[in-house]
C-alpha cells in the first residue's frame, strides 16, 4: 500500500487551540522574544482572532500540525497576515507556500482587497517568500512589535 504524504490545510477549531501558540513560540523564542501582545493573542486565539472576524489555518502533514497562518481582520477588505509559523522539523516541505496560497484563495473568496504583514529583515527566507508572492515594502509605523523592522503589503484584484 502506498501512502501519499501531502500537506493538508485545515481551519481552526476550538480543539486545535494550542498549535498556533506552540508553533509561534518556537520561532519567536529562537529569534526574538515573545512580546506581551503575542502572549495575549496566542493564548486566546478564539477570542483575539476568530471572534473578531479573523481566520486561522493549519498545515497538517502525516497527521501532525506543522504550520499555521492567520488573517486578522482590520476591516471588511483589509486583513493582516499574522502568526505565520512553520515548525523547524518541517522546513523545506513547502508549507509556507501552501499556507500563503490558501490565504490568497480565502482572501479572493471573501473579497479582501489588501493584505499586510509585519516582519524582520533578518528572517530572510520569510521575506523572500513574501516577495515571491507579490508583497512589497511599505512605510512601517512605530510601536506595533519590537521585532518588526519591515512592513509589507499586497493589494489584491
């Protein structure tokens, strides 16, 4: 019997509350620190993201959740691409690509016109991924995240 190991993108559900926190804390602690704002959102994804009109997606591979991305609602046509993380052990499987493709499909379906994100220039693979998907650098306002030194956006048709 041949089993195909494919990455499946699944939506958030209350029983899947923990992976967004564990996956994001993994990379935050490796490169930066977990800020108070992160702790609040990651500990309460239902209240802080879903209940405010946002969405959380997970990448499942071999029965394990190895990646996540969120769309945080700003208004009906603008969302922040946020809390994107892929486990170190899953690097190279194209999970980041698949999560972004899914986010764009959902954005199109929901008539979202603008996605933006905050990142850090030292996260080169992430910056390259965002650029590959058409995100461009825009002015960064102060005080969003200590670690953010770049803001990018993509306008959707």
